[in-house]
């Protein structure tokens, strides 16, 4: 009998999540039936979007998230013992997956891990996983960058933002990044960005006046809120905006499900007169092309065109701590927890 630990959401967070919003529970998993597998987590993901999902996840159930896991029991020939999978099984140390829960659909299901060779398997949670595809498809498909375009990326030191910065440079764009500390600014500069500003100490408006005097062609928005309100007047005619996230609002309960707010940063006047295209997305829309994105990102990593950084927390018991740290800027690149 396999014993599994899981972190559950025991109460709704109010503002920034706290340790006592979570509780670790233990249970025995059922035996592995025909076609089933049992997996053991090796690396688990913590991501800002989980704060938004905390408004929806049923209380006292395993909290959401992806993991790289090793198959430790199997009655399914597609998933032999010792193989690795990427699974959206949440914050669980071990998971029993039934035959009908297994498929080759990537993104938010369970699938064999991409062959990353000698690279860390945890990259399947970052630049070679969902965040990587978020950058790949969300930027290339919606912003449609052209050589010479001026691109602005906020959250530029995060898992998605840092990948967008580099993809934009691969496509021949001028890139302006914003990050939240001197160390992060230096790292993003090292990724090839033409200009990088610390949004905590530099004026967004003045920075863009200096770095984008002819306007912004592509804006990849991870932050939303006041930041985006300051960017919008600097957009060029026919600019394209890809809304990936709104991390500045995730701890604001007024932005909850079903609640109407009247403070959107997306001014109708600016959108109309500048003839902007603004589109939000969930990366699963490209599920049918999932491996296309992953294989291209892997190629660029192997060619040295894409760099990555992981902020690693050790120990399953530290899942909530690693998650909470996202909202004080503890991570550079992808935040993962290794078991």
C-alpha cells in the first residue's frame, strides 16, 4: 500500500496567502488496477496563476499544479515502471491515476515527459513545459512580432517573461523588459534585452519615453493593473497586446470570480484611436500543437539561444512557503520544489 501526502487548501486566502491557509494530509492509495499507474513526484511547480485558482478550488482537496513524477507502479504498457511523466496532479507526493485518466493530451493532463537528455527533468515544468509554451504561443501567435518591432515584457525575470524576452530577440525585435530588483534587471540584461528597468524604482512612463520614442508594437502583459495603464499610452498604431496574466491583481479579492470591476487598465479610447489588438489567452488552446512548441523551445535551448534559471526549494513540506514567496519576488525564472 502506497501512502500519499498532499497539500490541501483548508481556507480561502485573503490577500497574500498564508501558511495556515494550507494543510498537509496523508492517505493510502488504492491498489494499481488494470491500465492504471502510480506516480511519485520528483519536482513540483508553484506558479502565480495558482493564487487565482485558490478562489475556485474546493476546500480540503489537493491543491492544483503540475509535477514531474516517476512511475513506481504500472499496469499500463505505455507508462512502464521507471519512466517519467508530466502530470497535472496537484500538490501530491504520490498519485494513483486510473486508465481513463491517462491520455497523451499534453498541457494540463498526464503525458510522458519530453526527452530532455542531460538537462534537468524539472525543465518540463518551466521553459520546456507549460510556461515555455505559454511564452511561445502567447507571444508568437498573438503579438505576431516582426523584425525591428519594439516589444515590452513585464514580469521579465519570471518563467514566462524571461522566455518571451529571448524569443523576441530570436525574432529580431528590440526588447524592453521590466523586473523587480537590481539582480533581476541584471539577469534580464544578460538574456539580451536592449533595455531593462526596475519597475519599483524607475518611472514606467519616463522609461518608455526614453526607450520607445516611436511607440510599442508588441506588449506581452503578465502584470495588468496600474502597470498596464501606464504602458497603454505608449503603444504604437496597430500595436498588439497579449494578455497572459494579471499578477498585480491576484491578491485583490475585488477581482474575484463573478465580480464586476470598473477599473480596467485597458482604456477604450486608447484601443480605439491607436487601433490596437488586445487578446487574452489560456495556453491550452494550443493543446493540439503542444509538442510543436516544446520541441522548438528544446531546439533553442540546445542551440544556446534560450537560457533558463530555476529557483529551487527543497522538500515537499515547503510547498506553501515556495508558493507564498512568489508574491514577494523570491523567485527568478521558474520556481520549483524538489522532493
